[in-house]
């Protein structure tokens, strides 16, 4: 199946629906594996029109196309440990919405996140990780602090970090803010549960 016809998402609402529908299939083990065939590979080779930018944690258990049951050309995926943001991340996401025209940015966090755990460890015990892992921890720290129970509740800290990341995208990028303001793009925060395979909408700007 490589022809989506008129059903290809054009609005933030349609894009979010398509994302969540794919996740529902994944939860129950009824995946369609859309857009993974050789015909579609050929069809999308000349140009890409992803319906969403997926900005998620790099965790090996949170593989974007698998958990949303999508295929080639569907998602413009950017992932870093703890979905922390730097200039290259912002530029990549801006490319996805401004040049490729994706109507949705989905920030994807999850339970048992190593980056969040390392940040809480650093704040509670004063142990900062070596190398550039320290930069990851520093960028998660404000989120953990912003959650009332961030130091004692890992899930609360993780969800606060998703919300913080959603806000940061709109605050830091004029391009994203403008697209949200004119209604052509939404930014949503999703929380993923590893065992259940389910995502939940927990934050957003311009959400329909
Ligand atoms: Zn993680």
C-alpha cells in the first residue's frame, strides 16, 4: 500500500489522528506496516512530504516508525538522549515544518528515561556524568526542577521535561512560533509507556 490518496494529513488535527491511530495498532499488536514496501520506496524517492516531525528520546525502545506503525517518508525523525535541544536540533525541526511542510511536531518522552534518571542522580547526589553527557543532564535539569515532585517522582520529572521541551520549541524558534500562530502547525507533547507501548497527549501549542 503506497497510495494514501486524499487521506494524507494536511492539518495538525489530521496529523495527530494519523499518529495516534498508528500507535493504537501497535499497542494491540495489529500493525499494518504501511509504506514499507518496495513500490512505496520508489514512489517517495523523488521527494518527501512527512506528515509529522517526531522529536523523541534516543532510547532504543522508543523507535519512532515502529511504535507509530509508519514507514518511509511518513515521519521526519529527530532524536537525542532525553530529547534535549541544541541548535542543530532546532534547525532540523525547522526544516521539517518550514521546508517540508509538516503540520505537526510531536515531542516524545517516556517512562524510565535514562537521561531523566541521570539528571535526578546529579541533582540528588551531586554526581555529574563525564564527557558531553554532562550537557544532556544540564539541559534536563530545569525540567526536573520545574516539577513539584521532580526529584522524588521519575514519571513526574519526565512528563515535566516533555512539557518544558514543547514550550522551548515555541519560545526559541520564531519559525515554529509563527507556524503555530497561523494554525498551520501544532506542537504536541506525548508521553510513552515502555511496557504498554502507549502514548498519551500531555502538552501542546496550537493543538486542535
Ligand atoms: Zn529517554
